């Protein structure tokens, strides 16, 4: 109930980099800002909306939608944790007692 969609805009990289979706959340006394690039926002949402758990906020764009700044379909994820840009993989896998989510994930090869 505290996850808020901040903005969506074309990502500033060439003519066809796709879109950027930004949302924030509070969890365990920490602030998280998620920046998803090459992501098309679900048209049901607009900036200022509160996002619930497990809702699909968008889709990863196809290569044809992002080809000047992309080598193929993928998600570019940035994470700002308590005001500092961090490695998203670290926060996803770290224990919740240290501000992480405790997810069982592995980095891409």
C-alpha cells in the first residue's frame, strides 16, 4: 500500500530506447526507488497511483521498440536504496534484516 508510481517517460537514449517507469516504496524503514528501463507502463496506471503487491505494472518492450539503445529484449533495472544507487541483485538477495528482500535469485550469465 505504500508503493507509488512516480513517472513514466521515453528513456533518453537515441530515438528508440523505449520507456522508463519509476516507482518508490517504503519497506522495513527503508526507501526504495525502482527505475525500470525498456518497460511499457500498463495503461491502467498513471503517475501518482498506488501499486498493490503482485500487480503487473508493465511489460518489457520488444527489440523493435528499443533498438537504438538495446541489443535485444531485456529489462534494465536500477535501484536507489535510502538515497544511494546500489546493485539491485544485492538488495533482492540480502536478508530482510539488512534491508534486502531475501529472494532466491541468481544473476544472469
